C-alpha cells in the first residue's frame, strides 16, 4: 500500500514513527495512568453505577436490616446464663 499513499503522507508517517521511537522514556510504564489515578476513576465509575439504580440500593439496605433483625432475635437471650458452659450454643 505504500505506493498508493502520496509522498507527503508517507513522509509524515515516517517522521511520526521516528519521533515515537525517540520519545519513549526509559521509565515508560506498562500502564497509561498511575495507580492512584486508576483507583480514583474506578471508584467513581463504581459509585456512578450503584447510584444509577436506587431501587437496588434500597433493596440491599432493607435486606441488611431484615437479616440483622433475624439474627438478633434468633440469638436474643441465648448465652445470658453463666451456669452452663454450652448454654451459648443452645445445647
């Protein structure tokens, strides 16, 4: 395909290739951004995705409260006696 390109375009392409080869620093990283920046952007993306679905968040909150109440009432009063060593397990 080089024969189909005008001479000016092939010169520009070769100058860009030469510049990119010399511009690479010895400290070039594998990643485009530092870890802190990636963490900020991923956290922002996650929070945006969660707050796009308020019904999902409300359901999670309600289920957490329900499960906490179930476990709280299930173990309420169990193990309050120090007489038996296995009283806390209901045995």
